C-alpha cells in the first residue's frame, strides 16, 4: 500500500478514537420521568389494594 493511504487511514482512525473518548467524557443527559396524573396514581393504588385483599382472603382460609 502507498504510504499516503496508510497515513490517511491511521489519521482517520485516530480522529475517530478521539471523538469516542470525547463522547464518553460528556455526562449523559438525564431524561426526566414523565409526570403521572393523580387519576393514574389513584387507579394503580386501587388495583393493588384489590389484589392485596384477594390475597388476604385466600390465605386466611
């Protein structure tokens, strides 16, 4: 291979590795949690409450 081609390939690889190192150095962006409406929260609590009641009834027999 020609020395200029090898030098170009090595230069591109070094530039790529440098960009990867810079990307790792930057802190990742933290995505905020989506807001939960009170109705969704209430619905989840009711579902779990019914499940617990059923389990208590089954185990008490």
